[in-house]
């Protein structure tokens, strides 16, 4: 059952992320580069994790770190472009 749930959740996250995101433009750009968002499901019974699970956790953390770095770079690039156009921070904050 948990593998079925993991497959369904992973598919739904990737298909619906843009729909539910606050910054749809940024998420669309990220999804172009990383079409499959990092996701992990881990079951535990209280015993120490086997090496396979520890390796999956480490891979997940590395994927999230890489994705976070990419998001920060894209936000920085967007802010640089906006500032180079002469927009003030108050204009960026107030869309009206």
C-alpha cells in the first residue's frame, strides 16, 4: 500500500505543482529544468534505518539542496533584471 501511495502522491505533486504554487512563473521555470520534484516516503517501525533508506534520504537531501540553489539563482536573476529596468522595490512589491 505505501508504494502505491508514494506513486500516486509523486505523480500528483509533479502534475499539479504549477496549479497550486504561489509563484506560478518561477515554478514553471523550475519544472522545465527539473520536471520531477524531489519526494520521498519512508516507513518506520522504530528500528534504525537500513543503508538503502539512509542512501535514499541522502539522495533526497542532495536533490532538494540542488533545487533550492536553482530557485535562489532564478529569483536573484529576476530581481537583477527588474532592477536593471529601473523599477524600485516599492513598485515590485505593489502590483497595482
